[in-house]
C-alpha cells in the first residue's frame, strides 16, 4: 500500500492523522490553543508546534492531550480505512 505524501515536512501519515484529529476535536469542544496549553501546563507556542506537527509529543503529553480533549488516546492514533483510502 502506497502512503500518501505528508502534509508536514519530515512527518509520517500517523503523525498527520494525529495532528488533524487534535485540531478537529479541540475545535469541536470550542477550545483555543491557549486553552489547551493552559490545560497541559505548557506554553501556547509549544502547543501550536504540536498541532502543526513540528513537535512530537511524548507518551505522557499525548495522554494529557487526550484527557484535555475528553477522548481516548487510541482515537488520536488510529488510522482508519477512510484515511487509508485517501492515501
């Protein structure tokens, strides 16, 4: 199966899916990047870097992001058939 080109330089498809889902869920909840940064106790520029794919969060940060977004961490990391078809 051929993978789709990444939208972010130097990242993989899974990382792209993660970033897309974090942004979508944050917006669904009506949260700003600053809201998320405060919940995670990091700076807004650091949080923005995570959303843009410039920074890859560690396991602990990933769990905190999922908790702040009220979502199971697996939902942020699972590549669905829909994503595979768009590849």
